[in-house]
């Protein structure tokens, strides 16, 4: 009998569990008759503020838009240089371009995959005004070092904390160590919607006001859950980046079980660690420490035969994802910046070896054991029993 497949991501069981709460939220939306930028979004903003400790949370329609609006609201000017890591999802750098700035790439710490504070001084010397670290996969960048670096050089620090829900460093939630940060609610994220959605986090009321205006065509004053607000004064050239209330309702229902999901993800990560430790050919596993800044959005391993392993797992019905096969400085859209292979060796090494294994709230420990057995079989040539 063939074993059932293990997709890279699924949330079917989660939706069965949260359906009663979600149905109540959807019924409220239909009763209200307003399907975007209304009461469910306001409730989500309040709930996320309580969860993260942020003074202000502004819901928008994607994590990418959250970055663009945050940079614009922080006063990024055309051509301003923004330090970003060379290893991340492309939206980290394209958001800088969309906001009018110029990304300046830096290398990463190979242990955390985050911006390396020891490798950014030269990049900052060429007139940078912003620094934007990224929190990737399961833990945060070294925010104590990076905030000190930014303060010493007068740089504005913002965080691409799109993957950072639940992560805290020195008691402060991801996204709140500088001027502000963002959250992405793309479906596969630790807290994921049914489609695209995002949020900006900040403790700065003026910054929050600018982001709130920019998300709704630059209109000032009350617009959330206030239809007459569409005639408010337009102070900025803004965006149409309102969050749909359906996504807010999904996120509210899932936020109620988020801590439970985070604990389950941590248990699965420990299971992976136990099952893969010492496997020949697996050159790096994430260190499972249980630290407050550790939330497993992705379980990432490194292997020299990454693409062959991915194909081997696919043949056995196991989904994987490659994060990220081409570092940002070598993406075609940034060819004009003049970078070449070898410019950022740590980022390039990760791009050639990193592979994400299934990790999500619906995954079981037995499924993790199957994945581990298949990975071991690939590297040892032994077929699992």
C-alpha cells in the first residue's frame, strides 16, 4: 500500500478546527455588508497589538505593501540607500525599489541566515540612510548589535519581520526594535490567511498615522469601518492597500490557536533534529534552542546535493521548497547594481545548499519520521523499513 503524500504545506485540518469561530466572523461580515477595511480588520489590529505589545498595528493587503508603506512613512526619499541582506525573499529588496530607494546588499551570518552586524560597516559607509534586517525561518537577527550600529551612524532601522510573528528578543517582539516592522499573513506563514494580507507594527503614533493614511489612498482621518471617510482630505499620494475583512476573520480565528501551533511546530522541529542529527551529507540543521526569539516558520537544512535530495523526496510524495536558489544580488532585476558571483559568499553558499522540509500545524510526528527516513535513505542508500 502506497503511503499518502506529505505536502510541503497544508492547513485543511486547521480550518476544520477553527471553522465555528471563522463562520461566526464571516456571518458578521455579511450582516455588516462591508467586506473590506471594516470592523473585522479593526478587531484584528487590536488583537495583534495585544499579542505583540505594539502600540499600533495597521492592517494592509500584503507583507510586501507593509514594507513599502513603512519605508515611505519613515521618510525614505528617492534614491536613498537601504542596507538589506543578500539572502532573503525578493520582496525584501523590491520593496525598497517600489518605495523609491536603492537596495545596498550585505552578507549574512551563516548560522542565522540574517544580516551579519560584523559585515555591514563598509556598505553603510557609502551614504546609507536606512538599515533593514530580516528575520528568517526560525529566529531573529542580532537586534542589539544592529540597533547599536544604526544609532551610532544615524541610520533609520526598520525590520522585515514578515516571518516574525511570536518571535521576541530581549522581551521585545520582532518588528518593534526600531521605527517599525511588518508581518506577512501569506497562507503558509506561522499565522496565515486564506490569501494575501499583512500589517505594519510600530510604537510611533505619527508613523502609524502616516501608514494608515497611505494604505487608503493617502486619506487622513477616520477611514477604517467608516464609509463616509472616503471623502476625507487626501494628504499623500497613497496606495489602495486595504485589508479584506474575510482575511481578518480568518486571522482572528487562527490567532486564538497560534500559541498552540507554535508549540507544536517547536515539537516537530525537535523531532526533525532527533531524526536527522548525524546524517551523512546533511551539513547543517537549525539549532533547536527554545529561546524566545525562536519560532519555527520553516525547518531548513543544508546539503551539498540539495536539488537531488528534493527530487528524491518528490518521488516519494514529500514536498519541499528551495529557499532561495538565487541570492538577491544575482537576481536579474538587480543586474544594474553590478554585482558578481563571489560578492557575498555566505549568502551564495546558503542559496546553493538550503532546503526546507514540511513544517506546519497540521503535520504529525509520524509524518516527520517518514520525511527523516527518506532523507536518511537518500544520503546512506538504505531503503527505510
